[in-house]
C-alpha cells in the first residue's frame, strides 16, 4: 500500500510562547498519526505579513494542508488534538466512542 504524503504549512506570529506550543503540538500530532508521511513548514507571518493576506488568513495560528487535495484550513491553538486529526483526515484509528451517556426515557 502506498502511503500518502501530507504537505502542511503552519502559520504563526513570532517564534515565542504560544507559537512554539502550537508548533510542538502539531509535530506531536503528526508524528503520532502519520510518522514519516508529512512535510511541515512553519511560516512566521510577523516577518512577512503578505503571506497571511495571500492565503486569506484573518486569525493565527492557522494550518493549511495543501496535499492531499482538497486544500483544508484549520485555525486555532490545536488544543483539540482529536478534532484537528479528524478535520484533516489524519486519524488512522477508529473514532472514540462516547462513554457515560445516560438515556432519558419519557
């Protein structure tokens, strides 16, 4: 089976604090879900704001997955790792089931 290559760009503002945390979180997620199957480029828009305008980014951090198509965007701090994985079709395992849900009978 041929493995897909995921091409991902992470847009951040600066290289301190929250931006570093987002980079670390994304790398952990990618290494967990698709080791050796991705190309990640971190883009600091504080050095080149035109890149944010070019991709219509109004909020940061933002992730753009260009391959495989279709292009997908995600904006946020990646605190919802599972949501990012599912949103980008990165998750290789089955979705988790919800536990402790009570059914109300009427």
